[in-house]
């Protein structure tokens, strides 16, 4: 039997990261997709396309599930921090902060956005493998935690931290392999991130002599879009070993940050653990390792990005031209592409799509959904199953909340789309659509060329 887009409607009570469409997705009497009580066609009429549509309920549910799971399964204190590189903007940072989460930032820009969104400096953790001196000074001035990545940074910080001691965590590379795209693997030894653990004694000795740097904890992150349990559990045990060693050097470590990385469902072939199961497994591994080391379970920090925000958002496009290559394929072009979703061209990421106003129509066509950019590789979806569509129909690509807007560009001078937050039938713009005027705002035409 030919299936329809109804197969993507969420099951009751499941975890956001295990659903392709946001939790509030339903189909209305006109056979149109609704999210947050707003029909996608009315949103596109009102706000234009392409349009990022963020479901507030899904985002808040994911944040709550993380927080509650740590409280349920871990005997010590816990803090969940949102890895805001997934999508750093005022509204999303504000929502996660209002749910009691902290924020992981990787640049001065992300840091200032998090602060402006209401995050408390003590709950902001500043990552990055090449923070500028100005960025380090900004983090010190604002009182944020700094996750130190390398020797240059630690030496620079010891010269900057003159007024009062600075709280730091150390990022170490655990040497744990996991099965994900090589560009988003970070825990293997040959990674640009983090200290080499074979020099851990040297590092701890150095730090034990630096009175102006207060090492409050240890951090590791093994990669992103990970479905397996084992690497995260192995990491927990490795980190408890480092933590115990840090105490023997007299370092005041009190927290372990196990990173993020839990995968999400982009297609029906993906089967990530639920947020609850992931936390349960990591908490149990930490607890067991602490028991073995006769250690009281320290404060644990986890920093999910993708699994918090990805499945709360869909992107709506308008279908335009199409091209039949006889005997080979049919291209269906949309009004966006690699500039609003660079993941397919960067990581060969696979997405699904639905025709937003024909939700129950049988999917009888296999098409290639192409973007509008001057790049043959600008294909959003290969072999997409859709019902017959017309130019002007709306195509929705789900699971676009993570590493889409935050990696968006103006390639081909295409303005970045707007984003709206939907809830209970209301839609609020959280990011304005860029204009052509915005595109030339920073251009200069020197006088002598005029
Ligand atoms: C240090 C660090 N923490 C957390 C994350 C978030 O990972 P994810 O979005 O897979 O949860 C990343 C992203 O790769 C990261 O580099």
C-alpha cells in the first residue's frame, strides 16, 4: 500500500527526539498540517517562505525531559546546559533558560546573546578551541565559566586572571570512538578539541600551581548524532577516573560535564534512544564508577544541543519549478536550500518532507527536492516520496531546529528566512526575514571606484 505523510504524526507520550514532526503536529479538516495550533499554509501566507516554524511545546518538553530524568536517575546534583551552537538566538535561549537550563556558548556573539536572553553568567559555559583574547576577557568580565581547551588558552588565561580567580573547566579528549559522521566526531584522540589525556599529569601539576585559575571541573564531548549507549557510558567511567586523579593534585574539582551528542530521528530509519533512556544509562554509569572509586557522585552537567531543539522545528518552502530527466529523475525545486539548511550538502544528511496541504494523499511520486542555489549539490532530499504537487504548494521539511539557522548563509545573496514561534494558535516572529537592504548593509563602495 502507498503510504501518506500521516505516518509522521507523533505518537502520544513519546520523546521529542524520537519524533519526525513536532509534538503538537496534527492534520486539520482541510487535510493541512498544523503545528502549535497554526496551519502551515496560513503561516506561510502571513510570514512568507521559506519559514522556520518552532513549536514551543516540543522545545519545552525536551528541556523538561532532560531535567526531570537527571533528577530521577542521578543521586547527585545536576545541571543541563543547552549547547546553543545548535541554534543560538534570543527566543530559544530565553525559553531554555526559563526552563532552568544553563547555556553552552562558543563565541563572544553566542555569549552576549545568551546573557541578553536572560541566562545567568554562572550558568554559562564558554567553549571553543581558539577563543580570542577579547573573548576570554569578555567571559572573565561577565563572570561566566570557561571551558579551557588547550595549553595556549590556559597560559593566556593565567595572564588575564589578575583581579580575581577565574573558574575554569578542562576539556579533555577521551579517545572514545563513536559511529557518526567524521565532521561531528570529537572524542577520538586525533581531534582539534581538548587536551591530550596522555599529558594529564603535566596539566594537573601546572594547574595546581596556578592560584588565579580555579579548576572546578572536567569536560568531554564525544560527538553528535550518536545512537549508541556504550560510548557515553564508557565516557562516564573515564571521566570519573580523571576526576579522582584531579583530587590527588589538590584541584578543587566538583563537577563533571559529559557533553551532549544524543541523536535524533530525521527519518523512520533512525532509532535514537529517548532522552529518558539516555540520561538513565549515563547516570547509572557515572554512579557505578563513583561507587567503585569510593567517590560521592559529583555535580553532573550534560550539554545537549540537537536533541533539545532539532525536532521542535520544521522549515516550510514553496514549490516552484520542476524538471523531468526522462528515465532518470524528476527535480522539484523549492525557494530555499543549502543557504537555510546546509546539512545535506555538508554531511550528506537525509531528510523527509511532506506536502503540507495534502497530508493524507497517497505518496505516489518519487522526486528529488532541489534548492535554488547555483550549485548542483544543492539538493535537500534525494528520492522524496510525495503526492502529486503543483507549483505554489507548500513543502515542509521536518527536524530543522538544529544546525540549520545557526549554519545558514547568504550564499547567492539569498536573504536568510524568518523564524516564528508557534503555540496555541499564535505565531510570533522570533527572527525577522532578512531584506535585500540587509544584504548590502556592510558592503562599501570606495570613493575612487564610483
Ligand atoms: C562541546 C560540545 N558540547 C555539546 C555539543 C552538542 O552536541 P549535540 O548537538 O549533538 O547534542 C557539541 C556539538 O557538537 C559540542 O561541541
